[in-house]
C-alpha cells in the first residue's frame, strides 16, 4: 500500500509523508513546495487550504500514473528538493504485481522538473524495492485523498 500523509500546519517544507506499507516499510518526509510547478501550475501562495488542494491534485496525478501503467517502467516524482529528485520507479511485474523501487538522483533539482520531463535517461540510484498489489496501491491513494480532504487545522 502507498499512502500520503499531509501536515496542514506546515509551510511547504517537510509537510508531506510518503508511506509505503510493505517489507521493508518506509516513511519519507518531503516538501510540497515544488508540486504545483511540477504539475504545470503557477506557484501557489502559502495557505494551508491551497497547499492541501495542490497535494490532492498531486495524488490524483499519482493515481492516473498507476492506473494507466503498462509494460514500460514509469517514474513518479515524490521528493522534489533543491538538491535532488527522488521518486518511485513503477512497472508491472510478475503475477500482475507492481514492482515499485524508490530511486533518486542528485543530477536533477525539484524546480527543474515537471510531469512532462523526460526521466528515461536519468541514471537513478536505487534504494528499496517492493512488490505491491495495484488494487492495494490505489486503495491507499484513495484513503490518502479522503484523509487529506477531511483534515482541518
């Protein structure tokens, strides 16, 4: 299962958690700062409801990527920082499970990339790998959206 947790009291930095429930489990704290630019939108002001909406649009994007995945590996950016870009390299593996790897590169910076960026030529450094059910991943993303949309300061 892949989930996102959001800190509505944050300030675009260290306010989003990627949680992967698998073996080994992982929790990664990231910034939502560059998400609106990544999604091709204009920069947003620092208001929690605006940040929450950006995060919800981002999770919609992640769901679209997972839903439409086919035989080719797909990179889903998660950690967009000034120093590096990290994310999930996802492809359909054995028995229809998703092969999910957490990868990163310090050749890119978060402000340089968008959902339209070509990530195929990047030499990723791999950290962890999971085999996850597509249904469980989508269920976790739906849970994230419901939880974030319902959270209040």
